């Protein structure tokens, strides 16, 4: 278990540091024995040097969920993709807020374009009590979606650019050009 203080409350995240050594950054969701006491299911982003609650991008539902194909799982899919794409902007610019407003908006629109497919591929299949999704798996899925002709062309190009600018070889070669 990883323990972290969150707004004055100790949270026990059901993953070990050993798991993180193997997986890197992960998205993790779990249910407490009595969700009513804990404001529903918990979803966190956990990495070797960070642990924070995933922000809910409220588009379809007032809460997030998983394990079926409804509106709560759609919001979880959108939240994961929006977070991941914003983290790529942060990697490129040092802070996502340093990216242009149009790049931040394009990241959100790309997440919106892709979230239903992501929901059906991952979120609807998550187990009821607990799940772990490595960020590397999100990256692999996004890379595959840049080749899928069902993905809108602008989204394919924007995501392809973000992924290219954040490849390990790119990071070592020097400064990056701005994504769209």
C-alpha cells in the first residue's frame, strides 16, 4: 500500500512501490468497502514520485464509474485521456499551462473524440472492485488510434505530434517544436 495525505485525510492506495517499479505511472481505481463514506469510487494517478486524485472531467455524468458501458464510465475514459494528453503537453512545455490555449483546447477535443472508443476498449472491461492501467498502455492505445482511419484526421495528427515530441529519443535530442 502507498499512503498519501490528501486534503488532510490519509489515503491508502492499493498498489505497492514494487508494482510501480515494474509499471511506472499508473491510473488506479478501487472501491472502499463502504463507498458511501468515501464519496464513491476512488481513481488516482500514481507514479514513482507522485500520487494524486484524477480530476473528473464532467461531461456525461455527475460521477465516474467503470465496468459497464454507461455515462459514468464515459466520463472516466474522458478524464483519463484528458489527463494523459495534458501530461504530454506538460512534458513538452515544462507545464501544461505554458502550452498555447489552442494546444490545450486541442488536447481536450482529442480526448473528447477518442473517449468512447477508449471506454469500450478499457473502462467498460475494468473489474468491479479494483483496476490498474499503466500510462504506457494509454500511450500504446493512442499510438494505434493515430493509424485508425475512424479517428478524425485533426485528432490523429495532433496526437501523433504529441507522441512524437515525447518519445525518449526526442527528449534527448534537444528543444521541441510547439505542438499545433
